[in-house]
């Protein structure tokens, strides 16, 4: 198992939830951490809560501002002269029926969850190739492996990430570049509260599954373990993880289970 100590780790979506929890734990393990998200003031709060804030830098970014990502990537690599691990964690969820969802909401799902992540990854890739090392860690979701009602746009974007990063792993194994796909299930974060509804407004309420999910610190621990082991794909959560295997071997049974669960 590899070590995190002295590694340089760039985390997107670091202002809350899984990204924030990863920031604290990676910093405590001795990593030098670059925190990115849209809200600079919140990133500064996260930095100040870290055990070793002198090993934390903040670099605001908006994944949908595609034209800015190349310059931001250059700035990121100049902070510590290299980056060992990019954790693609920035994202946004959705809660609405297909018939009620505006096309613009689907566009936003793709821009934030897929295209922004791909654009940033493409800018980081040449640096990883030049240094003959690097590790892309992309936080998708169990919803990237099977679907659920009310999450059509979110599921579609997360499924797309799997296709891209599996290909990236195959193309750049020769360059000593690792790719890990992390698939969390129900985790105690604000993902549901911040989810977009059909008209693009935030849901602003919690759902029972998320509220009763895995504590975010436990999720972060499991992600770090997967990073150390350079695992290809990791599933994190409770009984919802079994949906992966039902989808593969018994898709009709999975359909019935999801429909009975009334997850929203």
C-alpha cells in the first residue's frame, strides 16, 4: 500500500462534503493539499480548520468556466512544482422527474459533472505525462453504475465519467498514470439539499437515504485507502452497494428493488 505523506493532492469540490473531509484527512496524513471550489471564503475556512494549514493552498475555480481551467491548472502545478494526485470531486446532483426537467438542467449536469471534469483532466494530463507519474481519482457515484428515478441527468453524467476514465486508464498505463474511480452511495453530505429540481432551483431539503447514510469521514477514509491501493474501481456505502451486482446479473430484480424503495 502506498503512502500519502508528502504527496501533492489537488481536490476539486473541496468546500464541503466528501471533498472537505478528504482535505482534513489528507492534510493530517502529511499531504500537501490544494483546495478548489467556487467559494474562496469557504475554502479559506476549510484551510484554517486543517491540522497543518501551512501545507494547504487554496485555488478557486468554477468547473463550468471552461476557458479558465488551463490557466488554473498551470497555477496549480506552480504552487508545489508538481501534483501527484488530482481528485475530481466537484459535482452537482438532481432530483426531478424527466417529464418535469428543463433541458437546461441536463446541460448543467453535463457541464458540471462531466465536461468540466474532463476539461480539467485534459489540462492536467500533459503534466502527468511529462513527469511520468500521476493519479487521477474521480468521484462518481453508485448512480454511475445503475440508475434511479428522479436522477436521470445526474445518472447520465456519472455514467459518462466511467466511460471516459476507463479509456484514460488504458491509454496511459504506459506513462505510469493511475486512474481510480470511486463510487459512493448514500453519504451524509448536503448533496440532496443542493440538488437541482426540474426548473433549476435547489431542492433545499434532505432525503432520508442521505440522512441515514455513511458518515462522510468514514467515506473519506475508504477513499484514501482506495487511493493508496491504486484501485481501479471502489464502491462505498451500505446495502445500496449490492445494486452493482444485481444490475450485472439480475437487472429485473434491481428494477423491482429500486421501484419499491421509493428513493427520492
